[in-house]
């Protein structure tokens, strides 16, 4: 019996061992190590990075394909427009215009004539050259900059329109002036229309614009002379006083009229400005009142006083002409009574 019990126990022990092993395997499977977690995380990051790169590549290819299609589409539309032009009926006038360049189509903006150019600052140089190559002009119709070069054997200043080899020419000013005859159309157009140094280094003589300016100056002078001839003596005295000062008080009426006409001819714009200044007569009255002693101006030219009793009238504001301040005071409610009283005393 004892032997049988031992055998039974041994069987039981042997039967329990595999069960324990299975449990241990289960625990190992359900609890991965830290190394495995790190590896999985690394794989996930690499996978996401790969997907991101692939996605960006797809998007870039899609953009490139879209841009390529757009360019092809625009090219096709441009070709169709050009073909439509040639398919449409062409009149004699259209045929003539097709032979002319873009700049020569509009006869109103370009006139074939002799032209003259001058340097804005000659600096005493007898001969001076300006750039005739390596210059660029932005063509708004084409949408890009075009290189310019002056040559002796090409029919255009644009390099992209040259045919065959080009012989370079120089642009030379002598004594600050360059005269270009009308048969030198390439040079004229380069200097008048395209050269980037126009207005900075040189300018074109424009006789028409100068004539307009001269005519305008003559008209202003004529208006000033007419205004001066019809001006009353009091206003004339006020204007001449701005030119000769207190000496006008000792001048006769004819002398005042003479100096007025000379001022109108010498500086007509200034004369008309003074003639239209509503304060000039009031200011002249104030100056005459000070010269006659009716009103006194302090030595520091900061205060006006009555001449009879030295009663203060006004204090001149800082950094303002004293007689302009007095004229402004005469136009106030308090100063108007003073103005009327001074005018009666002078007259």
C-alpha cells in the first residue's frame, strides 16, 4: 500500500509540471519586454516618415504635372489665336501693318526727324561715352527684360531679334551734345525709348515742350503787366514796399508805378501772388502807421503800442513776422476798430 501511494504521488507530480510551464509561456506572451516596445515604436515612426515622404512626392508630382498642363494649354491657345489671325481676311492696310514693328505702328507716338540729346552733367568733359551694350529694357507686352545693344549692321536694338553676327557701335557725346540725324532710327529709338540712363545721365531736347513753357511764361508776364497797369496806387505802394522797403514812402506816384511795372516784368509769378494777397494792403497800412508814429513797435519787435500813450495793442507771437501779426490783429473784432482809426489818421 505504501508503494502504491508513492507511485500515485509521483504521477501527480509529473502531471503538474507541464501545466506550470504553460502558464509561464502565457505570461511571457502577454507581457512583451521594453526592447520590443522600443522596436515597435521605431518601426511606427519610420513607417509614418516613409508615408509622409511618399505623400509629399505625390503632391509635388501632381503640381509639376498641373503646371506642365497649364503651360501646354496656354501654348495651344496662343497658337490657336495666331492661326485665327492668319485665317481671317487680311486687307491691304493690315498687310502693311504686319510688316512694321510694334513701335512703328503708332505714328502719333513716334516722329521721324532729326533729334538732339544733351548730358545733364557734362563735368567739363569734351568727349563722353554712355553704355551701348549690357543694358536692358522691360518689355511689358512680353513680360520680361530684353537685352539692348547698339550695332551698325542690325535693324533692331533688341539682341533677341539679331540675325547673324553683330558689330558693336559706341554712343559718344561731344561737348555734352549728341546730334542724331533722322536716318539713324535705331540709335534714336534706343536713346529716346529704351535706354535706362535717359533722365539720369542725358535728356532729349524737346523743342515743343520748351515752346509750351515759354508760351506759358509769356502769358503769365502779360497778365502781370496788365494787372500792374490797372492797379490803384495804394495797393501798388503796398506791393512795391515789399521790394524796396520804407523808401517807397518818399517816392512819387509815377515812381511807384514804374517800380511796380518793373517788378511785374522781372518776377510776374511773385507779383501776381502779392496782388492776390488779401493781407498785403492791411500789412502796408500797419507799416505806414509805424513809420508815421501812430503805432510803435518795440525794439525787440515783440510788441505793438499806441504811439500817443504807449498803450499795448498786441504781443507778436513767437517766430512770426510782426507786420503779418499786426495785419491778423486788424482783422479781429478788437483790432478792426483800431484799423479804422489808424486808416482815418493816415488819410
